[in-house]
């Protein structure tokens, strides 16, 4: 019998070791697995490499993980969004490494990892500083840059609904990086607002099939990072 | 004294060049204004990089949902016919040449269509690129919306960009407070100029060789 449901957030993040590469879903304040990230803070792993589109909001979720000093290196496309003050001060103090990747290249490098692709050529970054040192090649008269997959040991994802096989649906634009990150990690851990019975999700609406998912945990009322920022909330 | 177009007028002018049926990505900030001036009778589908086609305007007060936001992380709505999808699909639309037009702001554009809009290159500046390089390389047409000169009077249309590039040879048309300038194989061509400004004055405020289109005209923007 397959049952990927786990009883607690602590069980969900069990086994994440020091030095791990961890993918974290979300874009701005939409789709962040804030409760899983808080469980990771409690769990205690450090020296992490984190992949996210941004670099944390306010003093909760990813920003709190950074503030707790657990992240050695962050890989993202846009670390300068509003409410990224924790990252900004760490970066100014030279206390964190940053790799900036164009957003589409980030998504495709994750997808490549999940799909078993060893690398791909893209015209994005040609002629820019972000192409420096990268192999390039002319295909049909156009220059392309070689990009490599981003594989991770763990992914922390927020979705809307899961069954015990790990089939997932998402809500609105909170889907963003979830599906590609689910594919790209050895162990994919998902928080959902609710569980459905097996067969309770219309198969036509499954966005991430359970094959890409390892653990699901129910968080019925996830924190609003936007509201937490307004309340100047901190974690822990 | 020539008249400068307001930002809203530049946004209006850009909207006139977006054809019925186009799939369009508007950059964060000023380009977002373009959505307000779509001519009546044209159906234009707005794409947001975070996985939305058919993005609609800001929601009514109290209707905002933090899981329905645009690339600038502001609350938006979905129009009937709209769709959600994940990031790899969203950027397949951008990088695969499926987006007809993107409208981006810029620090500088070169005569060859090089775009600089993501980093000042200042020491200590946090490098943050988002989707700009993907849009620059992947959209079929790249429209730039910017002032013709900086606040200090320096040309923003230049022979060579001094700022780090976002993309090389990617810009199609530049819409400024003074003119509409096409960028092509034969260099910069002024297609439209604001009332009261001579072409020679425009050329003097442009940091690269520019010529006047044979069929050039004055920009006819409504008061906005």
C-alpha cells in the first residue's frame, strides 16, 4: 500500500542533513511552503544551498531560514524584491553566496533535472555578463549558451490538495515553480491545505502526478506571508 | 519648447501598436500602464511570467487574493478564458517565441538594439535579473518604454551600452517621451516625433546616429 501522508511537519522534514541542496517553491508571497520551512528551522539543518525564485519575504519562511544562519548559498532569479531585507543585509555583510539565474533558465534547469536531460542550449543571456565562462554554440545561425540541470536532495513545496499517492492540485498562480521542483529532487515534500480520498481528485485536474512526490503533510490554514509582513511577525 | 509626452501618453502610444489577438508581456513598473489603453475592439491576452495568461486588472478593494499576483507581486485578476500553468510552461511561452510582444523599461538601448535594463553594474549592487533576459531573448518583438534622456540630460539611446547587457540586438522599437524610434538592420529610424520638436533637436538628444523615416509624422496622443 502506498501512503505518502505523514502526520506532522517534523516528520515531513526528517532526514534533511547539513549541506543539503533544498528547492523551495513560491514566487513573491504566492506558493511558499512557509510551514515546512519553519519545520526545517526547528529541525536544525545548516550549511544549506537553497533554490527559490526570490530570497525571502519579511522575517518568516525562507527569510527566517536565512536569518537563522542556516543557508550558505542561495540560487535565485530575483533577490531584490521588496521585503527582502534579511537577504540584503546578509549579502552586504558577505555572509551569503548568491548565484543569479534568469527566471526561465532556472525553471528549465529544474525541469531538465527532473526529465533526465544532461543540459540544454538557450539564447537567454547571450552577450550578457551571465553568459561569461559558459560554453556557447551556434545553431541555425543563432548563438546559444549551455545550461546544466539543477538537481537537489530535497524539495519543499506548497500545493492545494493531495491524495495518499501524492497526486497534487494547485491553486491560482501559487502553482509557479511547484511542478518543476517536484520533479527535480530526490525527496519531494509537499504541504497541502487538504487531503482528498484516493480517487477524490478528478484525474483530469491532477497537475503533479504522485510519482514525483514522496511525502505530503496537511496544513489546513497556511500562513499568509503578506499578512505576516504587515504584522512584522518573526519566526521563531 | 517642445512638449514631452507624459508616461501615460507613452503607454497609450505603445498600446496603439499592439494588434488584435496579440499575446503580450508587460514588464514590471511603467510598462504595466500599457494595459490601461488597449484600443476598443482589440482582444489582447496579457501574460504574466509567474504562470498566468489572460491577466486582468487590479481587483476591487477587498477582493485581492495573495495567490493571484503579477510579476511585480501585486494582486491581479483573471479574465474569462484565462489560464494558470507552471513556470517551465510559462517560460516556454517566452523563450519559445510564443509571446508576440514584450514591453520593457530600460537604462540604455544601443543603435544595434542591445538592451541594458537589469543592473547598473555598481560594485555591491545585488544582481537581480528575474525574467528580463528570457523576455529580451525570446519575445518576437521587444518594445522599450523609457525617457529619451536621463534626468541629468544624458542620452539613453547610445552607440554602445555602458551598463551590463540584458540582451544583444533584441530591441524592435523604442517609445520615449519625445519619439517613436525603430531599431533595424540599417540603424535607428525616427518614425514619430512629438509636436514642436525638430528632427535635428531629436538627433541632438540621441546618442547614436539616427535618421528620419520618409513617412514620419507627429505623435497624436490624447491629453492623459
